[in-house]
């Protein structure tokens, strides 16, 4: 075999190193596929979000939606979300979208249309849909009332109460309740006819009621945040087939 | 035209070539011949020696740049934390007093992955392209990119360790960046995800500054460690497609670093400090084919060579102002 000069050997080493480094960079970036394919991060997306796959493609990861949200509901995902890094989501139990914007500010702020600009009325938004996941723990279904702070004194969550100030959010911890029969999920729902309390029997003396979610539900997560039971009785189902513009 | 294309060839990874015999202008040929005279060469060496004995540290441009990087990034942070709404968003996309801006490379990834271009994003891309074209294209890197600032300190550390013989630079082929550029374009197109954004330390750092730190900062730390211990300016020199994007943008920029063969002592201090030394290859003895040459495409307008040059052979100029500026 022909002996290579030092210069040639150096050149070969440089090329090999370049291949390795380039391969490593591409490999590292493709690791982002893992959480996406395995659906590690099952996220509730902000109002107007396109279907999950398109949402990840179209989002430019700038966080302008985070900045404009009046109740600071939106946060950006970390690297553990893979390709979803820097993409906004809402942890409804911690801070739901209270859906009290006239026009969702996040949608107006989005520069790429990842939060769809095709929405004419905010009621058209479909982030997900509320589901009663722990019916047995629901206070209303046990005929119980609720007195006190919905989520305790330390809970930092915000909400725009219509009877306090339509425009500025206050802490849920600053708004005590005294309810003969717990109907927090219905009471604080921002959407008309999205959820209602139905009697559980024909007996007029039976105080038990069950929350029933109806068609207009936008999946904002307000009921999930306000539910006083720990863990919550009601959660958002999302990322289901058919997000924005379609019925779940 | 030839120099124009050659500038792209070099930016994409080609080696600078020694000019052919007929490539020199008569003035340049004459000047090279003059510099080769024994008495002139002797004088030049004496000047280099004298200057090496009395080194002057100039950090004027570095300080200006660091202030620029810090202020721009701080504006994002302050705008959010104090709700002044001056610059909303992050470096990938923002609204400056209501006006859309979008990082050209990030926007490219989104457009390729999503295959839709909304008007706001187009406005953002055009605005940013024009803005960086005016000030030099890759001036984004040197004057705005938060990773560049960290990498500069990592580089200082690398050079200090190298001087002590503790580390050695392992250069890569510069064509790596061009190949990766194409790969990331194809990946966005084929997978439908903004794949590059997953490893972009620019986006990661910008978001970390504004919205708070996360695990992703570990990736930035890994890159910095590579730059300190293994390959000098690993990311900016050999990987980052953002730099290449802005390199194209800045090819014809009015703001340039200009080389003047008259003043040059060919001692190579500029090449030692330059992030992209292939753009100032003409400072090597006998390589300049003209007396005045504008440094092109890949130059980040960082001003390190301007600072380092003791004779003012490299200076910032604004093209088309007849040397008034």
C-alpha cells in the first residue's frame, strides 16, 4: 500500500472528523423524533393550534403567545419534547386558559399561523374537550357543597372573574366560594352551554348532580383548574384526531 | 463577477487560491514587486519586530460588539419582564414596536416544514433580510447572536489552554457547514419538522434568557466544551447554517471590512484572530490581486482584524460613499 504523506494523513483525519461531527450534529437533531413519535409529551396546545404535527412544523418557537397571554397560561416546552422544544403548551391544572379574551391574544400574536388565523369567532376554537375522569370523587355527584378557596391559599392560578373585573385577572386564591352544591366547573366555564349540571335521579330531594360536557366545549381547561378535588375530577382530552376546525 | 463567485465558493468550503499571473492588477503587481525588494523587506521585518516588542491591546470593536449583543438580548428580556412591549418574542421571531421580524434561517425551516408562508412571516423575513443586508449579513453573528458571545469566551479559554500545550485545535473541513445546510433543508422538507431548531443554540439561548432556563442549556454547554477542549469555534465555523444564510445575505452589503495592500506588513495577526480566516487570505504575502479589496461573503464584520492590525490595513468602510464614511 502506498504510504501517505503527513499532509495527506492530516487531510484524511480532517475529513473523517468532519464526517463524524456532521453526523453527530444531524444525529443529535434527529433525536428530537423520539419524544414526538412516542408521544411522550401529550400537550394541551393554546387556542387555535393546528393539528399536532402541523403545529410543530409551523411554530417558529418565539414565544410571542407566551408574552401576550393575560393569565400567563402558556409556557414553552423544553428539549425533552424533541421537535416540540420551544413550542407552547398549557398545563391547565396549573394555569388554564380562562378564555376571557375577546379575541384570543395568542392567536393575534402568532407570526406563522401555527395558531390558526382562520378562526372567525373564538367559540370556533377546539383545544380539546373536557372529560369527567374521576366521577366518584366529584363533589357534586356526592351531593356535596363547597366552601372556601377552590385550590387553597397558595395556588397562584389567575382568572378573570366577570363580577370582579372583566379585564384584569385576579388570583383564584383571592376569591372564596360558599356553595351549597359544588358547581365550580359549570360556574367558571367561559363558554355558554359547554357544561351543565344534570340531576342524577328523578327524585327532587336527591341533591346529587353530575357535570355533563356539551358540544360547545372548547377545551380551555378552566374547569380542570378550578376543580377543588385533588387530583382533579375533570381533565382535557386533546391531541385527538381532528384539532382546529374539526369536531373531536 | 469572478471574485463574486469565488467568494461564494470559498464560503461554501473551497480553499482560497493563489491568484494566477494575469489576475493581478498592474498596481498590485508593482506593489508586490516593490515589497520584494531586499531593502524594503528588511524595513518591513524591522517594523514587525518593533511592533511585537511594543504590543498594543485594542479592544474597541470587541467592547462595542459585546455591548450590542448584550443590549439587543436584554431588550427582549426587559420587554417581556417589564411589559414594555418594545421587542416581543425571541430571536427566532419577534415584533419590534409592533413590526414583524423573523430570523431568516428559522423562518426557512418553518416554511419548508409547514409548506405555507403566511404574510406576517414574509414581512418578517423581508424586514430582517434588508436589515442585516445593510449592516453586513453575518454581522448578525458578531453583533447580535448570544451564542457568539459565549463562544468568544470559550475561544479565549481554548487559546489560553493551547498556549500552555494542554489542548490542540482539531479543525474540520469547512465544507461540513454547506453539507449540513443542505441536509437540514432536506430534513425540514421531508420530515415536516423544524429539525434544525432542536439543536440551534441561538434559539435555545434566546428563549432561555427570556422565558427561563431549561435542560436544553446542557446542549449549549456541550457545544462550548467541544469548543474549549477540542475544536476551536466548532459551531460557528463548521456547523451553523444560520451563519451561512446570513453569509449569502451579506455578500453585497454596503458595510464591509476593506483591505489595503499599501499598509499591510503581512505578519498574519489578523488571520490568527479571525473566525473565518479564509476571507482574509489576501493578507498573505503575494496573494492580493488588487491594492484595495473588500472582504466578502463569510465575514462577520466582527472587527477583530481591524483591532488587531497595527497599520490600519484593514478598516470598516461603507461601500458607495467614496470613502467619506
